[in-house]
C-alpha cells in the first residue's frame, strides 16, 4: 500500500489505548479525560430531542448549511457577550464536529510539511495529533503555574511559526492557568508577529476557585487570533459539537475546508443542543458541575498532601479536570504506571504530552471518579510511589 | 495571512452556493441533492432518541470509541450479508461523520501533492473537493450509460494513480449505472494494478427499476478496495452518519486519521440511528422511498419526452436521485441557468462536475420535488431551451 508519509509522524492516542485497557470497572481510573457522567442532563436532552423531531422533523433530518445552525451560533455569540464581554458576531462563528475538528480545519488551512507550530510544554495531545498529520514542525514553550515562559515564547515567535496553540485556562494536561500579566505579555508579543494564535478554551467555564480572567483574545488587539470552544465539558462530549471564532477572510477558507471534510456538523445534534440550551438553565447546570469538580479536585489534593512523598510536586488547579504530578529525578512514570495498574489504579504517564521526549510526570483526572474512589486511588498510588522511591 | 497553497485548488461547492440562491420557496429547484423530506421518519426518530437518552443517557452523551458504536457496525455487517451477500466483518467497518468524511480520511491516508487520482467524467463534486484539498492530480475516465470507458480506464491505471473513485450505482451527477460486464472488466483491470478502488455507494438501495447488481468489490478479488456507505439517503442526511469498509492494515491508519480529525462520530446520533434501525422496518421504509423516487423520475422523464427539443439528450436512471441532460453543441448550460432562474426554475450547470473544464450539460434532481412541480418545472425549462435554440 502506497500510504502517504504524513501518517508516520502521527502518534495514535496513547490515552485512548490506555482507556481500552481500563474498561475493567474494578480499576480506579484517573487516566481518561472524561467529564462526570453523573452530571449529564439526560432527561432534559431526551425532552429536547423529542420536541425538535416532533415539531420540525423535516428540517432536523435534512442536509443543512456548512456554517452551522444560525440560532446556535447566535446563542454562542450572546454567551460570549454575557460571560466574557466579548463582541463576536455570529457570522464569525463556525460550528465544528467537536473542537478537535477546529484543529483539523486550522491545519488544513495553514499547514504544509515543515511549517512551524509552537506548542505549550507539556501540550494537548489532540492538537499534537491534528497538527502532526499535516507535517507540522513543532517548537515548544515551557508551561508553568502562571502560564508560558515569556522569554521562550519571544524566542519561539522570532522563528515565525505559523500557529501558536495555547490553552490558557486549566490546561490539559497540566491544569495550569495563565495569570493576567502573562496574558497581557503574550498578547503583546503576538501583536508584533504574524503567527496566528489558536486559543483553545474547553474548560474555561469550569472554574471552581480564584478569579475568572478574560481570554487572550481580549488583550490581543492587532494579532490574528482564533478562538475554539466546545459544548463537551458543559453539556455533552458524545454529541461532538464545538465551534471556532475567526475573522471573515479566514472564516471563508475554513468553511471551504469544512465542506470538503464533512459537509456540515449533524444538524440533528445542533438543534437538540440548541433546544436544550434554550429550554434549560445552562448556568445552573454548570454551577452543579463546577461544585462537583471543585470537591473532587480538593479531595484529590488533600489525599495527595496526606500520603504522597515530600519530593513529589503537583499543580493545584483552579478549574478544569486535571492535575499534573512531577516525580523526583530518576523516577519513571512508566514504571509507576506498571505498579499502579497491578493495584488497579490507572493514570496517563506524561510522555505523550511532549513532542520532544519523555518525562517523569503524569496526568491525573479528577472529574470522573467519586471522592471515595479518589481517596482510595491516591492512597494506592502513594504506596506505589513509596515502593519506587525505596528501590531507587 | 500565510495560508497553505492547498486551499487554492479547492472549489467551494458551487451547488451549495446555488442552494443558498434557491431558498425562495417559489423557485422550483432541481438543483440540490436533497432527499425528499416528505419521507423522513421523524416520529420514529423522536421515539428512538427519547428511548436511548432515557434508558442509557450516561453512555449516549459520553465520549466514545473512534471506530464507532459496535452494534451499529454489526448491523451494517449483517445488512451487507443479507442484501448483497457480502462477507464484511464488523471490525472492518469504521463509522464516519457522513461518507464525505470517508473521502477526507482516504485523502489523509494516501494523498500528497501531485499524487494521481482517477475520477469518473463527470464526477462527484464532493470527492473532487476532498481530494483537491490534499493536492490530488486528477485524471478522468468518461462515464456513459453502461459504466466507465474501459480503454480509458486501462490507460488511466497504467499511469499508476493512487486512487480510483467510482460510484457504480445511479451516479451523482449522471444517474448512470455500471452494467455487469463492465463491473467484471473494471475489477479485472484493478486486480492487475496497485491503485486503490474507492467505491462509493450512497444510492445503491434506491433502485426503482432494473436488476440489482453486486458491488465492484464482489468481483475485485485481489484488488485493494474500500467501500463507502451512508445512511443519508435511506434514513437521514442531517445526522451525518456514514461508514467505510477497509482491510485491517488500512483500517488501523484510517482510525489514526479519524482520531486526529474529530475523535469519533457523535455517539448520540449513532445510537439514535441504531435504535431507529432495530425498532423499525428499514426495508419497508426504503420501499416507500423507492416508490416515490421512481414515480418522480418517471414523471420527469415523461415531461422531458413531451416537451424538450429533440436534439437534447438525457440519461434514464434506474435509481438514485439525479438525471443528466446533454445540450446540443454550442448551447451553454450557464446561459440556460440564467434564463431558467428568471422563470424560477433552478438546476446545476454541469461544469463543477468536471475537473478539466466546462460542458454543455446539466444535472436535474428529481427526489426533492412533487410530481406537480416537476411537470411545471420541466415545462418552463423546455420553453427556456426553445428560446435558446431559436437564438443560436
């Protein structure tokens, strides 16, 4: 078979492979990136689906326009105004088949083999995959508790990458959030470049402590920015509905690319989602999720403080679904994984989040386990860590 | 903006642009490729959606696996066995976000700029778009009432294109169907090549006259073939659920590409569709569609026979949604379009279906208009044609 060489550089999702290995319900899994299914509004969706199909089945089941269902795009525009004070005309919003497709479309519109893409380090695996498929040459900027390293960002932008991909709120995998001074400085550096900022914000609404901050886009006057959003973490990931905000000229290119990719995102899911959003109180629903995730995160942090060896470092997220653990020098997160899985605890070792090698780090998901299982799982992990340290 | 050069070669869908222009309900439109919304099973879908969300909302709304919902893949495998006698293991079926995404994934896995793709002439616009985006170098084989020109196919395959894209049943745009001797010969030619056959079969179940024929795949032992399928024409296009059949090695590559493209197709739509398929009689539903489309096609053909000038040629499809009209030399289908739209009739001029220039041809859709409107529309088109001929 004469395959394209493009495939050779794409890592298959290590995480999705791990997920398959953790189907056993006895395993306490901190591995996935799954929202809590306890908080899916199934009944409200059942009613929304029944209503749109009964009232307007012909339009709900027919082909539709590539840009997306206009009332859903208006809803998103209004929500940007209400929650972030952002003025985004609905014409600049493209509905995508999950925000993963937003990454695919950006790659289609911008990337040829060897084109530079600047990533956070560690970085979001789905973005690494999407850009790899189009032959991106990656460069990285270290990400810490206050955001990216600004000196590295300046040096990285000087090499004129086509895209800079950033997740400023509760990043996956690290849980880190850019503080306001960092946001301002990132925006200033971008305004002086012709690199396009791809600002991904799947977790922004999931803040359970600290103060909400405006997106990079709000500071980045004069820079070209694209904002990605998603209903996956606030309504349902299985529906695969996300969106992308872009200026008109870029939007035109993205719509062409989307036509060629899947014609349009399911109008059925778009309309069910829109009906759910208009018939229900989304903010009340998000408040419930925030509270639950905040409790789970606190529970995990307390268990870590109580039981992990002193030398282990970890982030303390103000929102989102993940925290990040850094093992002492010389300890392998892969070896820890082997020990942990034997005790029926799973997590994701850090190396798939690096484009430039492995590391002694790991990602823990707290959204998809009950507090009881979090305590038990962290307790088991702590025992594995102590064994590893003892045999170092 | 430093866009990729790949975009420059992708035509935006002329058809979708025409569709926007024909939103006026007073226009009799033969332009779209829309199934008849009169035959969408809205109520059955409303019940299916309500049932799956009520009974198993957590799984229906959560992230899912890239390959697709296993029971839906099993259903498709069983249907291949029952309707075509094809033995397709469910592991070789990948659910896609409409069959358009199947084309995008094939392009991702195989095509680099300049790679050869052999197309039927005229050819399916969605495939031209998907392959253009990856820099395909197109070559064409004329398509007539019994299938592709075999001498041209042999010459085309000798140039070792990576893909040959074929729609053997009721092709879009021509309505042509490969007869059995042509299928055998196409299969023989392919078996001696290392070109991958991409056999697209969206309309296969919509046969309203003549004898069903096995797919090319059934004859093509020893050739590498990929079969695309879709629920768009037999259930709902708006849901965007299609599939792709491929051997294990290729399937592995396609799954990697799909992960990077949209993680997975909406599990909500997959499960609603599967519930609809198991709770209802799909064959009875298809029989209703077939009968309606057969009547509409006959109505269009009778009106054409009764009113079109003698020199105009047209295909007589045995199924599907389209027929193809060839104007006499020197008559422009673009000029006809201008005249027709002034009389509130729309169709698609033929040139977007050619990768190598325009033609005096046009595509007429018969599935999405009532017999009354078909008669009236063809009558008006005939008058436009006579005027054009008179001023030639």
